[in-house]
C-alpha cells in the first residue's frame, strides 16, 4: 500500500475557501485502477498559515505513478495555478510506502 | 475521522532496525475505543536521514486524546527513549482532522 500526500500552507483566513475548492473538485479518482481512498486533512496552525494535506491511498506506488501520467490527472490539475495565492509557497509532495 | 502522525528522521543505515522495533511492538491499539488502523510509513530520503511516519487513524480527535491518557499508551511508550540514537532529533507530531 502506498500513501501520497501534498502539504499546503494555506494563508490564514483562506481556509474555508481552500476547503471549498477541494470539495467542488471533480477528480474522477474512483475510476482509476489501484486507487483506494482520498481525504483532505486539516492539520496544525502556524502563526501565518494552516497546514492542509491532500491524502490519497493507493494499492501500490506503480498505481499512483500510472495515475500521474493519465488524462484524469491532467484534467484534475488543469486549474491548480488559479488558486496559488491561497498558499505560502508551492505545495510540498511526500510519498510513503506502507512498511 | 482523525489522523495522528509522528515524523521520525531515521539515521541512514538504521532503517531496518527501526522497522524491526515497530514490528515487534505490542501496542494493544486494537483494544482501544475509536481506534481504526495503524501503519508505519517509509517516506522520502534526505542526505542524512530517511523519513518515517507512524500513521494512526481514529474515529475522532477525542478518541485519540483519550488513548494518550490511557494505561495502554503509557505501556506502549515505556521504552521509547531506548531507541533515540536512531533519530536525528525528536519525532515531530502532527495531528489532522479529516475535512
């Protein structure tokens, strides 16, 4: 099993807006082979941002990587740049293999 | 749903030993109310360490916090100090609420 997380430093006061963007997203992930589940996570608050993580669980690293090369992935990320003023810096990607 | 993660910077070369400590641990988590699942995650490698995360999923923040005040928690962490030379610095705790 494989977990892919993207860490977002969301500017204070923009949290509700950020959550709304994710809720209204149509990722078509449920049609992707090897996809298990997705959650948006709200984490600790720092002085100037709130940490959020996208958290997706996959059957394998291979399944995740195949998705990143797919048309569904391209579509799901087509508008990502439009919300960049909600963040302090770019998202930080971390991938984890279940031991 | 609530996810608690502890981030461990494991010294290069000690990864197998670290995994063994976790595998042989008897946490009794499955007896704890509100506990859903636990995984040990192996993450990205930096120059001088490999990132590991303990990753536990709970029905609620309240369930997790009740566990941290329990006898099971105390027992599960009784020997934590003995392995501290495997790490660069103390573990970093992060808690996440599923949105």
